[in-house]
């Protein structure tokens, strides 16, 4: 499966991204994102190799288990995998929701890629039709991710304490998008 997005305003009139289902060979990309200290500074630090292998398996099975979807982000001009985006079943304040998150590797940040890829993931979450709301929980100290939420029409619900990864609590903004709206 591949979904494309072109946006001249975001990428200088010449680039696009597509998202592809997360697959077997994507562990190196996972290491570039969740295994990198700079990429995870707002998330409590990098995951160990053992944690990354477990997460790889989780990402591969997410769709087949009907619990969401994980994608790699492909920069069409270069063909390079430049990040990840996805959504998954979660519970927040006692309600069943989708949670979403994204990563774009440093060399491709600031180009609108996270917004474009997240727009594509939102379309997939809408088509799945499982949950009404999609939430994102970026750290209050992560202006770029909060800007993605604002740009894509999420509503800021509140600032909250959020646990990620297990045992690590941080201050986050709870952004919500109505998938029926």
C-alpha cells in the first residue's frame, strides 16, 4: 500500500511524500528514530536494541491485529525512508481513542514532511472508522510537533501528565482531532 501527498507550499513546489505499511526490513529506520538520543530527547531518551526489536514486531503486527497502523515515510524525490507515522488503539481519560505519533529524521525536518505524512495517516484512520477521536500527545517542550497539530486542525484540549515510555512521565499537550468532522 502506498499513499501520496504533494504540497508545493510545504516542500518548495517539487517534492512529495508517500507512506507505506511498516514492514520486516524497517528496523534500521526504527533505530534512526526511537534509537537515537537526539530524536527521543522529548520522550525520555532512546530505546535499547532489545526494546527496538520488540517495537519492530509490534509495528509489523499492528494492522493485522486490527489495532491501528504504522507507516514509514518515503521522500518521493530521493526514495529514502525519512521517518515514521502511525496511529494505534489507546485509552485516554477512560475513552477508547486512536493515538498518533510521528518522527522525521533530522536531515529532512523543517520541510513539512511530518505534516504531509500525518495528513495521510489521518485519512487512513478516518477510513478505518474505528474511533471517533485521534489524539496526539507531544511534549510541551516540542514546538515543531505542537505546530504540526495546530496546522492539521487538532484542538488543544489540555496540558497533561503523560507516561511514555513506561515509567517516564512528562508534560504533554493533549491535542484531539475529530475524525468524523
